[in-house]
C-alpha cells in the first residue's frame, strides 16, 4: 500500500512506527518559495478549500514518487492545524463512509 509519509522517512518502503521521524525526505528539490529550508516531497495536483462555521478545511490531491494521495487539513479559528493523509485508491471507501453517515442525519 502507498505510504505518503515514506518520502519523509527517506526510503521507498513505508516507514515503521517509532522510526526516525526526523529523517530528510527522499527528494531534495526545494519547495516553492525558495530557500526557507523546507523540502518538497510531493507535487500538488488539485486543491479545494471548505470554509465552515468554526474551521477551514483544505483538501489537496498530491503526487509523490510513490503515487497519488489526499491530504486533508483542518485549521481552527485558534490556528491549530490537524492533517491526515490517505492513498487515492481509498477515496471510494471514504465516499461510501460519508454517504452512509449522511443517511443517518
């Protein structure tokens, strides 16, 4: 299975839990914006922003050397940010889950 975080661990295989989270990404191409020390490990293919009552959600489709994945981030009014990532192959499972949940509203 694709692991979008494996590029952050510097290898092609999925990173094991408890592994070296501070390892450099496999790609050494600089991120857009230049020399701030950040390293780019994935290209953004598409992005959608959802402004909700108390939060803003960002849904990004990205692609790394390991394949395509989704990055979903939430930013609260207090500035706290939470992010999850999942493989693009799992999108249908998320759509099914949301459809099921919508039926229970």
